[in-house]
C-alpha cells in the first residue's frame, strides 16, 4: 500500500512560487496513492504522466531562473538532475504508451517519492541560503514561467 504525502513548512525553500510547485508535486504523487486499489484506469495514469511533463517544464524553468539570479554555484549540477528527471519521465511515458503496464503507477510513485525526498529535500535545500541574496526571488520565479494550470481534469493549483 502506498502512503500519502503531506506538505509541511519544513519543506519550504523560502520562495513561495517554488514552494507552491513543490506542493503541486505532492498532489501529483498523491494522485497515484493506492492507484491499484482505487481502480484507477489507464487514462488516469496517462493524465498523471502528461501532467508531470508540464510540471517539470514549468517548475524547472522557475527554479533554474531563481538559482541563476542567486548565483547558486551548484546550478549546473542541479540542472543536470532536472534533465535526468525529464529523460526518465519521457522513457516511462513511451513505455506506458506501448501498453497498459500495471507496474508503471507503482514505479512512478516510487520514483517521485524518492525525488521528493532526495531532490527537493536535499538538493533544493542547497540553494535555499542563496535565495536570500535575490531582492525578490518570488517575483523572479513567477516571471520565469506561468503558474501551473489545472490540466486534464487534475486539480494542481492551490485554491
């Protein structure tokens, strides 16, 4: 059985726009919660995969722009992790498109929970001290990419 995740302030990177994206990632992860028991269908999994593609593109653009503005020295390594996420996701999307693979939901859930724990809670926290040097890091993030929309019937943005 998969566990649900919940946002806490301890997860904050200090930039509201990026924190909102991370809360969105938690909602995406929770869309996979007990996916087998809930009887989710292939269309649901496909929607999650498509949503993650858009999430990555918009969030990574915002985050990379903030790191650039903050002159974060680890930005190139961080960017490479983002590219790895995008490559993995694309490979998973292609694999899922070739057939209704029941293991994709579990694999995706495991990957995303690992990503949340490692990338967000460790790698993202590495740039946290640097964002204080940016006058309005939240404005930089908001101006870098549009907010995450509601996509394919999946509610992703905060009310």
